[in-house]
C-alpha cells in the first residue's frame, strides 16, 4: 500500500469531489484562494493561537495534545462535509497506527463550540484502505469530468470547472 503519497487533504477530497482530488493531486492550484480558505485560516489562528501545526512524514495535523492518549485535532468551521472530515482524521489515526502510535481523533468546530471524538475501528481501517486504493486509481487516470453540485460555488476550482459554461 503506497500511502506515502496520500495526505489527509487528498482523503477528504476523495469524499468531496473526485475532480478536486485529481486537480489538487496534480499540483493544479488556483491563484486566488477563496473566502472559505481564509475563514479556515482565521478560525485556526483566532481560536487556537498558541498551538502549532505538526508534520509527521507526509501528513500535517492541526495540533496534538498529550492526554491519556495522544489526541489528533482537526479544526473545521462547519459540519457540512462531515464524512470527509471524519475520514481525514481517520486517515491520520491509520497513518500513526502503522508507525506504532496509538491516537484518538477530535474534530473541533470552534464556531459551534462542538467537538466530535473519533476512534480508529476495523471498519474505518477497511474504508481507509479502500479510499487509498481508489485515490491511486483516480489519480493515475484522466481528470474526472466535473459534475456540478451544491459545494461547487464555494470551491476554489469553480471557474476552472465551469468558467466557460452558460447558465
Ligand atoms: S467546482 Fe465542483 S466539480 Fe469542480 S473541483 Fe470544485 S467541487 Fe469539484
């Protein structure tokens, strides 16, 4: 399993949009980041100032705190893409487990003052392996055709995907 080229963001994009995953994986980034990215950055800085991002190999985690168990935290602004966020954190737990580190995950929603705890179950491990195989398959093929959905208007790739389309 070549998980070395897979990051938490790619896992999340796999659940959000395969075109987005493919573009991001091929280093195609938009010059002007959209407001959501800016808001995410603001939330990170204002709610959690003092905590640093931690890099372990290919993965980058918002912060890690030592309680009874190591906690992997991911900060999100809303629950609108919860499945993608859960699987992003699950991937971090999976990645760490394979390096001998037992951890639990927490998704923090500071705007809603909520948090969700995530443990790495057997089902999550199987789902992660399936996602990793699918990511490799998608990224080694041609760009998946963009399909318009609710989240497209807030996506940084919107103009790339639909810029020439007539409404
Ligand atoms: S605009 Fe829509 S189809 Fe295009 S990458 Fe973003 S989410 Fe995917």
